[in-house]
C-alpha cells in the first residue's frame, strides 16, 4: 500500500492558497481515480482505493501545516505503511508556478510541514512531489505569501499543471520513483 499525502491547512478560507496546493493534488487524484475521501481518522481525511493495480491511501491532514507529521505517523502505523511508501505533495516557493520536481528523499528545505513529517517519522527518506508556487516578492512576509491566493495568470498555469502533477504521482505509484523522475523532472 502507498500513502499519498497532500499538505495544506484545513478550512475553506485556505482553499486555492499557495500553501494548499497539496490538498488540490489529492482532490484531483481522488476525482480522477474515483476514490471517496470519506473517512476521518487520526486527524486526517482519508480515502482508500487503487491507482492502477496498487492499493493507495489518499490523505489530507486536518492538522495545520506546521503539525502535518502528527497525523501522518499514526496513519502510517495503523495501515503499516513504511515512510518509503509515503508520497508527500506540497508547495515549493523555489519553483516557478506549476513546475514540479520529484525527489526520493531530502531535507525539509525550510518547509515547516516537511520538518514536522521528518520529525514524526524519524526519517527524511520518503518520496515527495514539490509543486511550484513561485517565489515571494522581496517586500512580502513569507507566511502572508504562502497563505495568499494566486494571481489570475498564475492560477491558470497552476490549474493546468495540476494534471501533470497527478500524472506524475500516478507514474510514481505504477512505474516507480526513478521512472517518474526521468519522465517529469525538468519538464
């Protein structure tokens, strides 16, 4: 079983903010693969289903971003999912809007949601899909930027590239991480 976690903040006021792009990825994966996000457990909304022949869990933490690991550890323990079988989708300000990058492991890179997951899982060896939201303007506070909404030009790009991000995750699940990196990194 593979757990696919999309990071974000709970609550409608955060819908389509830069920090919630992981939630948008999970929503589209659920829709595209006919997976009901209908269970609330371990501080998360969870959907069980299949992508290709692989059994998957889709997870949207109900903790705020900075506490994401608090739900992921119990979900992994309950479903007996190894961290290496957890794919985490999240926003990345170092990438242009809509660009994606897949990594098998790595540091938090300053992302507090990833810091929380690394702390709670006790490892940074879990695959991830970084979804670009663009760098903040110099005069703007980082929290205000990531909790803000896309401008109309970036929103159109992000909405279009959401499909590519979901295809990349489906490739990670069905063909493996190396195949997905070769196919989607740098595209």
